């Protein structure tokens, strides 16, 4: 928990980590900022195999929600493939305190490992935070290149 808090604090201070993203269907929240360690302002974020990256998503909740679940997909050539994450409960192990309250701003953060076995490919990472009804609170699409 302390590690995640420290990483999130560093990400919030370091504006050089801001990346380009597309909102892909935020319904119950408003995206404020998206951060990914090692990525500068560029059209495509380069992720190196064998590395681990910290990411953060700051959002304003537009509704009350009891819970929050993180869902990640890799999108290649229009085909969406689920990407397993160790703990999908966004209310545990991050700075998000549930239940969410409308009008409050939250920052969810975690790490993502780019395994050496992954192919070198251009993809989009679809990163969603869903409520207890499985509806998107926020959704972002981040263009990446795995090298």
C-alpha cells in the first residue's frame, strides 16, 4: 500500500509522464488526467518488454458508487483481448476509497508488467473502471508500441 501511494505521489508531481489518450465511453465519471511512467507527451507510448510501468488515472465521479473494478484490454486490429491484472478491485491497494461519492475526485493507480514473451506490436490499451453494475465510470484508450 505504501509503495502504491509513493508511486502515485511521484506520478502526480511529474508532468512529463502525461500521455495522450482518448475517452472511450466514460459514463459516470469525468477523466481528469492519465499518467504512465516512462511516457512523455507523444502520440504512442513505447513500452519495453521486461519492464514494469506505473500508471494512474485521475477522475471525478459523477455518481455515487459502492464499488469500483479495474478492467484492462489490449486492442489489436480492432480485436479486444482481456488483459489479466492481479487485483481488479480498485478499492483495494490504491488511493481510491469506496464508496465513491458524486463530485469527488479520485486517483486510481497500479502497475503493469510488459512480459518479455509479448510480441513487438502496436496496440491500444483500453483501461476501464466499472461500478457495481458493470457500467463504465471512466474509460480511456491509450496507444502503445511494445518493443
